[in-house]
C-alpha cells in the first residue's frame, strides 16, 4: 500500500536509518508494544540527537502536564465566573448602544475582531510576572501544541483506517505505539506479537509510548521535531483550522442577532441556552463521551429551568390581539424560534469541534488556548468584514458609521466580549463542552437580578423557580464532571500495552 514505510531509528552518530538500513519502504504492521529499552534510553538520554529536535532544557516550564481534577474544576469555575460578570456588563452595554445604533453584524464583527489583543496581553503577563518566560519558550510551546494537534488527528485517522475492527482505539483514550526496533521490518500475522507500523505521511519522528499520559516523551519528541522542522506549515494548518472555526462561530452568533428581530428576547434566550443539549449530543458522537444518566438529568433540569423561567406567565399581550395579528405574530415568532434553534445547534457544535480539534491531548497550555482565540480574531478581522458591504447592498443591514459615543460603547462591549470569550475558551479547554455550556446558563438568573436592581423590574416567581433549577442542574453537573476528572486522572501502568490489556485500558478510559 502506497504511503506505508518503516519508522526511522536514531543512530548513535545522530544520523537516521531505516529499519533495513537504507530507509526503503516496507509493508509492516501496527505495533502495540513499547520500543526496545536501548532505543528508548537513547531517546530519553539525548533527545537532541535527532536533527530538528530541541533539548528539553531549552524549554523552561515546557512540560505541560494535565492539572489535577480539583485544580481543573477550580480554574474552570473561576473562568465561568468571569464569563458571567462579563456577559452581564456586555449585555447592558449592548442594550444601550442598540437604542440608537442598530447594526448587529458590525457590532459582532468588531467584538470578535478585538480578540486579536488576547495573545499580546497574555504575552505581556508572561514577561512581567515574577518568573518571566522568554518569547522563544512561548513560541516553542505554541508550535509544539499545534504540532501535537496535527499528529493526534493524523494518528487517529490512520488507526481508524488500518484497524477498522478496533476503530474505537482512535479515540483520545488510546494511541498506537510506533516501532523503534531496527529488526522489526517483517510482516507478522494479526495474531502475532507485531502489527503493522502505520506511516503518518512523514509527520512524526520516532516516538516512544504515545499512549503514556505521564511522560509522553515519544509524542512530545515527535511534536518537537515537527515544530522545529516545519513551523510555517504547522502555523498554516492552525490558520486553516481557525478560519473554519471562525466561520462556524460567526455564522451561528449572527443568527442570534437576527432571531431577536423576529421573536421575544425571552424565547431567544431560552432556546439559545439549549446549546448545552447539542454540546452533550455532539460530545457523545464526536468525542466518544459515554452517556451518563446523571449528566442527562442535569442537562434536562437546566433546560426545564430555562424554559420555565423564560416562558411562564408570558403571552398575555399576544392573547389581546385580533386573530389575524395573532396568526402573523405566531408565524414570525416561529421563524425566529427556528433561527434560535439553529444558532443553539451551531454553538453546541462549535464548542465540541473546538475541544476536539483545537485542544491537544495531555498538553495543557493556556497560552496555546489564547493563541487559538487570537487566530479566530485575526480571521474575523481579515475576512469577515466582507459580509458588511454585502448586507448593505442587499438592504438587509444598511451600514453607517457610528458616532464617537456609539463607538465608545461598541469598544467597551468588545472588551467585555474579549474577557467573556477568553475565559470561556479556558473553561472549555480545562473542563468539557457540556460543563461550559451549562455554566453559561447561570447568566440568565444573573441578568434577571440585574434587571431588578437597575431597571426596577419585579421578579416573578417563575424566575426564582427557573433559576433554582438551573443552579441545581449546574451543581449536579459539576459533581459529575469532577468525578470524571478524578477517574481520568488515574495514572496508567508503565507496562507495555498488549492487545488484550489495550482493550482493558480503553474500557477504563471510556
């Protein structure tokens, strides 16, 4: 089969040889065992022997181990708390500016374009803190994290393609071990001790146990090699990924603004927050997350609370209208509800796609999270201004420049949007799409309290009942997520993964 070749073994003189001494192609099988001790010791002792690899000592603070379950939940919860406060201020400012400047897409474009400042702000923080990090280390961390994303997706696709009977091994719970044995160029039977070594298109250098979540030296070495040898290509792949994510995010977010013009704000809010259901659905389908009764109950309780809070005791003004107007109103609201539902589905899909393709496994770097968010801002700034003249030409949204006061409000809205989305991405990377989506639901009772405090609105009993249901669902989900984090944080054995033990390990992870 074209594209299949053997792994390369680093020689003691720093050169690279194929398994047959010449680097020629061979048809070999996926190997599910650890590399020989001598080869692994050479990699561990002198990773710089391979051309293009940087020594570990040159990357201070480089090893990004998974935070503890408790620390992940605390950081994720703190990020969601910042999200809630940012959302409240952002909503208040948006209401104020749209009283005199109704340009939803332009406001959206400015808000998302402001994300370009996130990485420079994080870089300034890294340089000014008590133990500053060099720009070279930050750059290398970003490149290696990006390279790991490319490698893990390539490896998962190859495993799924070459081992269809064990396609579930392509999930994040299992990664194949590539051969470093110079004598291992023979093709073995499926029941033998050796399987085929899968070619990855030349993306990886020889690796150790890629499934080793505790040291990850082999996979880290592979990512280091790719980041050092092809940095431009790695950044190009990340730019393409960011463009696709920005398209999904901006199109879904704009539907929210459009839906507001067709239906009530309460309905838009209620339907939009069903994104947690779609996030969980897509997590099961794309992230292979197992279905848990406790999580299903938490999602159901939260959604019931949202609907109850938004829809109970409403509609009296509609019942007083004539029949013809009521029918037209229902049709208009139905269209707005449909747009809101598509928006919720798109946001849920975006959260899961981001988690799957933009968050590297076993490499927890907040700097890389902000790098990806900044790329989204760059793509929005550079490309997504194009719909503005298109909307103006079609008459959908006639554009005119804002006044100085309106521009100040729009800029303030964008800054709070930066805080909201930056913290949301951090919460998404540290926890799960479901936890982040349900956590954002807490903005609903928070906004109700703000309306009562600043606008004199009297809160109905349905607000307290619905808010209590949302809090109960979020608390239940927090407990379930914490239990999952503790379970996944249990270290795996250092012993080799045989086919039978691989299945057991996979069962433990899933």
